[in-house]
C-alpha cells in the first residue's frame, strides 16, 4: 500500500518568489555574459573571526547561531548545551545519551543532531526497573524511550548550533534547527611543528561522579612538497554513580533503581588524514561507544569518509561525505520490557552528502553558490521473547520500520558592500516503510485501515525554502532578518506505534511543517574599553508556527463502534489505543534570546538568557503509568540563563571564575497511574534556585593544564528541569500524593589535568 503527501509552497508571497527567482537565475547570468566576468577577489569573502576563539563566530555570523569551543571546565555536555540561548536538553538518566532541545522541540526530524556532519538516528529504550507491566515498586521507574546521541565529550572540540533557519544538508529534516558535535582531528592532538603528539584528560570527582580518563596519540608528517599524512587513535573511559547525596544530604541507597543508573561508558576514536597535495584531502574516521545503563548494553560503531577537492578554481570546491552507523541495544538477562524478555534492537543508517561551492562576481555582486545532494537511509528492527503472540503484537517496544530521506539543495549568498542576502531552496523526498498487522482488536475494523495485514510505503515530498537579509552597518550594529520554512516526515516510531497492534498505527500522518520568522542583530567589537578587549553581543527574537504537529493521544472504542477520547461515553474497556495524530491547530512558539561575551584578558564574562514560550500538546505515550515512557515534556522553562564571571592572574596562566545558573518556571508530566481523565495535565515543578559553580584552571606550562571545580557550591536542593525521572511512578506516594524526590546532585568537587605534548 502506498500513500503520498505533497507539501509544496504554492502560495508563497510575491516577495519571497522574487528573492528566489533572483538567487536561482543569478548563476546563469555569468554564462550568458562572459565578457563581464572578472576574476573574483576571494579575500573579500573571508569572515574575520579569530580561529583560536571559536565562540566569536557566534557574533560574526548572522542569525540564531551559537558556537562553542572545547570545554576546559568540568561541565557535563548537557550543561554546555543548556548554557546556550534557545537551546536545552531533555535528560533521561536511563539512556546515557544527549538529546538536544531547540526552542521546545527535540528528537530526530525536529533537531538534526550530527557528529562531524553525520545525522544521528539512535532511538534508545531502557528496561523496567522493578516489577513488570505498568507497575512499580515505589522507588523505581518504568521503561522510557527517546532519541539521543551516544558520544563521549572527552573527544569533542566544539558544538555548532543553528536555530530556526534551514540551510544546506544540515537543514534537511530539522524543523527547529541543527546541532553539530565536532570531534578531535590530527591538528588538535599534534602541535604545530611536531610530528608526534599526545593528548590526555584525567579527572576525579566526589559525590558519585567518579573518574574520567582519555588518552589520544597522534602522528603527522609531510609528503612531497605540498602533501601530508596524519593519524590519531584515542580511548576514553568514565565512571558515574547514581548513588549520590542531594542538597539535603540524602543518600540514594544501593538498590535496583540506583544500580541500573550507574554508568561506565567506554569509547574510542580514530582518524586517518591524507592530503597528497593542497588540492585533495581525505579523512577516514572510525569510532565506537559502549555503555550499560538502564538495564541494557548500548553500543554505537561508525565509519566515515570525508573528501574535499579544492583546486585553485572559483567554480570547483567539492566535498563528499559517506558514513555508516550501527546502533545496538542488548538487554541484560535480568531485565524486561514490560513482559518481553531477551530483547534486542538494531538501528543501521547510511548517509551520503555530495556538494560543491562556486564563487563568482556579477554586476558588482559577489555570489557564493552551494549546491548538493544528500541521502539518508535509516532502518529500525527489534526482537524479543514474548509469552505469546498477543504479548509481542501489543507491546509498544521500539517500533520497527525503515526511513529514507533524499534531498537536493541550493544555497545562494549575494553580497554587495555591507549587504548580504542568503537564500536556500531544498527539495526532499521522504519514504517510510513498515509492516502493519491486521486490525484484529475487538471492533477496531470499523476505523482501522487497511484492516488487513500490509507492508506500507508512505511517500512525502516537500519543497522548503529560507531567506536571510543582513547588513554590516558597523561593529556595533549588524542587523539581520530571516524567514524559514522546513518540513519533517513522520518517523517509524510514530507511524507504527503498536500498543493496540494495527489498531494504533496511523499510515495517514502528515509531515510537520514549521514557518519561522527571526529578527535580531550582532555586535562584534575589539578595543571597547582597553586596546585588546573584545565584546560580542547577539539579540534574536523569533516566532515559529508549526502546522500538523505530531503527537500521541489516547483513544477509546465506543460500545456502538467508533473512536472517542471521552471517557464518559459508553466504551469498550478492552481497548485503549495511543495513536500519533496531527494537531488540528498550528502550534505557535515565540521567544527572545540574548548572548553576550566580553574578554579583556585579565577579566572575562559570558551571559546567555532566554525567554521561551513553547507550549505543546502532551504525548499520551509519555506517561509511565498508562503510557509507554516516551519523552513527556519538551516545553522549555519560561526563563533561563547562565552567567559566567572570572579573571586571569599570574601572567594570565591562572583563571578563576564562577558560573550562575538560573532556571525559571518548568513543568513535568503529572506522574499519575490510573487517572485517564487528566491525561494531558502538566505540573509546575518547585522553584529552582540559582545554582553556583566555581572553577580554577592553571596553565602550569605549555604541556600541562591543571583544573579544579566545585559544582553546586552552596549545596542547593532542587529538581533538574526536563528530567524524565521527574514524571515516573516513583514520584507517586500513597493516596496519589505526588512527591518531588528526584533531586539533583549536591555539592561535588572535581580535580583533573589536561596534558598535551
């Protein structure tokens, strides 16, 4: 059976039609008028950002962009991302992965999370912690599922975030934006002028944070006159315990609940870089990740080839990326997924991206043209032992299916003097395939289609576009305004959700479509108060309208036939389907984001602040009582911000600083068990105090950096926002009195070193 969805912008405003007409036709003009073509001055296209300080790129780039360099403190990767405006994470301690949240949206297709440009597709599911099937022992958690990235932050050198603007391959199937995690390369390990290098990171911490150790070796040598060859190989391991003290001094005991949250991740990274000449560059990468948390062994293995051909030509700057990623989950012998045992999941993805960049000049306009093609093939499979066939058919554990995304994109940047216009056009064809069993639930044949078993193929097509106008009026004021339309196709986990077998699957889901308007300005200025200081400032306001938002709802079967969401009707007690549907009305998000960076050498400051109004329909599957533990709440705190203040002493070798983390009103899914009438109710968390961290870094010499930190210095007792364990049945006491016992880690001391040779 084949179903098609077409999403073409047939009613575009004339203004945007004109913009795209110009941007698409401009590349043809030089061919029609070769006599007017002159040699392009490439220097005029360079961005004047200090490469040694990647954070400055945030303030040199128009739009809602955040760039973070290598983490020199002991902040977790979640903390690093949460310190950025408009960006957050959904934490699930049972997963051990990173789930980036941009403006209230998270998951594959909503945020395109990448590692070195390769989209990450892993869908993790943890096991029961106590008794089976919708029951808890009072101090545990049920199964939970979410998309996430298995990554070791010891291997990261930076994070690039783009919010609300789709461009190039990174903008494909990411309605909220993209996040690219950049890993170590040869030049990060082998210092300039050396052939051999070593990079090691060592740390130890109190209060259950344990140890973390990483060592990476590197080689690099010249070949011929302009060629070179290099390689790195690294290994990293950490230990993290859930048996910690909170701010009130309460110690979590060594029970089943705690043991299954302990983590001992192990990972490795290798890269081989080969440049036979200055025109060619090959990078072959391999990496792996292993972790046992949430009652299962999770692992990732990936290989990739990155090739660049950059001859001295304004027309040819070719790039090619091919990657293969294998994600696996093998559940421990003593665990279960409700009543399923011996469970396994498999997720394989293949990614290709071919693109070329051309530069030319036309009528005093500098033109940069990026065009390419990307292809992602993504498959999910599961296996488990069940008590009987019904148990297997009606257990919503990691739905199986296949997803394919094929895209062609054209990105045009027109620059004239201080003005720049960027236009992007992307065509995407998406296909979702999977098996839908026959609708054999009592009475379900009246609404379930097709009622027979079938292999489904859902085809979606979308033509998306974005445009941004910016002006470099002065160092103090660089305004920009943008519009972006992006689309994501439904995921197999949504189409083939099977808690009522074929009766809860929806082959008629429409793709989500987001339209985002943004306006703001940058400030990037040196010599503000002293001769060598720097001030960066970014202000962004946005509004996003999301049409056909996909979420799950509880449906019941009327005794006379047909579906209803009303429990007061005469319903069949044997049927309760949680079906993913498209929201009837558009979802509207809006907010304001501020980022400030000041560095005078002897003193530094960084501020990020976000006001976010990101309400969303609640997923019925997000509950652990009568739901299935998917992500329950992605709505961001209404206000949140991070302020870092510090100074440098002893010839600026010693850096001392403090970080203040503020979180406003945040919510959780009401951790109910049997109360279906309030299935969509959210609950506001207790007020979260300002959490203070202090840190010290001392550059002993050019090879050794000593580090120390105290996190949660004042030992405040609080609950972390957007933590999945806030909503489990462990938060339900007697007589359905809700508790707030999922408190965060109390005062924790870190010491460590970074060695480069």
